[in-house]
């Protein structure tokens, strides 16, 4: 049950706090007073999308808080999410800033909107002004039936199997191709794999080849430079080489090295340099001897680089990419060759899954058909209580050999509102008042089984007046004996039968309009009821009528 609602800085509401009670509570007020903002605020608490436009002009944020009695199933969900529930109360708060950022808390702990939505269906059931349109869409009828039949787990199991079936079909579709396409694809992949394999590519090969090409292209310059270097440091005939000079110096110092430690150190340095020069000279000579200009070798290198370039244009920007492409092509080639075998395996799996899905679909159908017989009888009885004494209601469930998103059934509500008329779809109902009563009948029946303690009706009485209006008022009063019912209404009949009456007022004095919510005492109820009866004015005649209505309502409720 909703015990308290607090709203701050939401649209025209500056600050508002209200305590709700058992039974039927009605909210009345002039058009534009802010009744829809109350509903928007409750929807925020239930995890619906919050628009930043709801933040009151000039304020940084809007805040809504609600206090509920904690149902057992909701406590279980909260415990699973490590949220404590003290004194059997749940305090939900929602905040939205003017830049659109939103946050939610349950008993002080930050939670996701998914958690709010998960528990919301067990806290409040809201019937909005446009919900009647759901009755005009046959595809939505199965939702009402499933809610009554408590089919949630069965639908979940069905959808899981359906998802698996579609995944198998998708895999099969990706493998299936006609024979001509298969042969063409195999030929192409075989050619590509063979072309790459024949090339015998190696990683880093291209860089190595480019280095070799550069050496061969500059072979003469390299040989001349190496030869000059060798002659200058070791083997020159016309000039004294560096090695010769070092040898003479080492020989001279060897004769006096024992005389002074410093001379000995220089002798060691020059001896080491002489041997290093000798080693370097030999390496230069060997390297120079290895460089031979071979036009054919250079041509071979150019041809190899050209081949790699062509393969790169076809299969990837690097040798590594080309080799990776070959692996993927080999894998696809293998899959195609084995596709028939894989398709057969998938087909066998599909048969098993389809059988399982069919069984689950039929199980769901049986539950729906069984629930439909009870539901149509209860709704029909409820319609009779709502001043549609001759109405006949039918929940038609047809099972097809087709798998829909939520089962194998097409469900549609049919009705006959007058004696002798055949059953026809609800869309054929011309009267908005009749549609409102059908919706109320459905809601009242489902409410008996869904475990939700609080029902909110936003102008369920649209298009209704007279005797039909009184029947709706009595029906809501009846529901209010076991549920908490909160109604936004313009009907005096419903307002008179309410257990609690709240007046929504918009004050336009000052710089900004502001909406308040006031719980009315007996005198206040009389005045507000008189205003509703007389269309705005509180005349003596309307006031007397209001008092009489409240007196009759009290007797009718055995108060």
C-alpha cells in the first residue's frame, strides 16, 4: 500500500506531501490544476523514464519520494540486492536534475531503474487515460489474459526456446547455398589458398629482400669503399697503413715499457688497438670479397618483391595479413566442404528444439484456454455489475501452427453489448463509456489475482455519466474493500462514494503558479462535490445535492 507521497519541484508543484489511506481515495480539481503531474511523479517512482522538462523552472532538481508497505515478494527481491527493509516499509526516492541526470534510491541505497521496474508491478497498478486504447489492439489482449493466468514463467521459458530455435536457423542459413554457388566459392577459395601457399611467404621476408636489393644496387660503391678502408688501415702499398704505424709504435714502446707504468699503459692501449685494427681489416676484406654484383640475383629479388606486392594488393597490406587471410580462407573452405554434414547436425538439433518449443507452446495454450473460460465469466459478471446487464464477453484463444513472440496463440476479446447481437471485436464498440467499463471490469478481475495492493485510475470515468457512472463508482468502492484504490475523477458519483477525498488546487498568484494537494474534511467534501455537480459554482442547490449524495453514499457503504 502507498502510505505517503512527497513531491518537490516537479512542474507546477513547488512542495507537496500527502498521506494516503485504505479504501477508495479520489483526487479532484479544476482542469489544469496539476492532476497529471501527480501521476507523472508516481511513474517516476516506479522506474519510468523521467523527462528533464518536469524539473520546475528555476530549480536545479526535482525530487519524488514514496513510502510503501513492503509486500513479501518485493522484500525478497530487495534482499537479493542487499537492500535492508526495516519496519516493513519501503522508501523509494527519485531525483532528476535539470540537465537530465537521474538517480534512484530504495531505503537510502542507490539502485538502477531496472530494480525499480522489477518491483513496481508488485507495488502499484496504474490505469492511465490512454490505456483503454490497449483494448482496441487485439495483440495486447493476450497480455491481460497472461496477467490473470500468471503465465510469466511459462512465457519466459517459451521465449528462451524460441531464441535458441532462431539461432539454429540463422546458423543453417549462413551455411546453406545452392550447388552452383558452392562450387564457385570452393574454386575461388582453392585458387586463393594455393596462390598464397605457392609463394612460400615468410614473416619479415619483404624487409630482408629490400635490404638485399639496396646492397646489390649499390654493390660497386660498397666494394670501392670497403677496399679503400682496408688499404688505409692494413694493406696499402703506396702509403703507410694505420696497422703499420701502430706496429712501429708498439715495437718502440715494447723496449721501454718496463721503465714507467704510464708507458706500459700506453703500450697496452696501442697493442689492443693494433689487434682490433687487424681484426677489422680482415672482416672488411671478407665482406668485400663476398660482394659480387649478380644481375640475375637482383632480378630474382625484384621478381620476389613484385610477387609480394601483388599478393598484398589482393589479400592484405602486410605479409602477416596475407597469411591470416589464407588461414581464414582455409577455414571457410573446410566449412563449405563439411557444410552438408553440419547442416544435417543443425537440422537434427532444430527438430528437437522445435518439438520442445511446440510442447511449451501447447502447454501455454492450455493454460490460456483454461484461464480464458474463468476470466470471461468473471469479466461478464463484472460487466453486469457495471450497468451492462445483457453483455456477453468472450475470450477467444486460437492456437496456430506458428510460433509468435509470446506463444502459438492469437487471443482476442469479443463482446455483445445488446441482446440478440453477435459477438464482435472490442474495436467495434462505439461508446467510450462502454470501453471504460470493459477496462474496469478486466482490471477488477485481474486485481483479485495479481497481488498488487494499490490500484490507481486516471479518469477511468471518461465518457461516462448517469447510471453508468454510478455503477463504476460502486465497482471501485467494492474493489476498495480489499485494495487501496486512488482515482483521479470528475464524477460526483465516484467522489461521493470515496472513503477519502483530496483536492488539487493551483495557485496562480505571485510570480509562479504552484499546485497543492489538500485532504478534505466533511465540509470541504461537500463544497468540492457541489463544485463538480454545478460545473464550477458552489450554489445552495448544488450544496444541498452534494450533502444528499454523501448521505446516501454513507448509507450504501453501511457507515
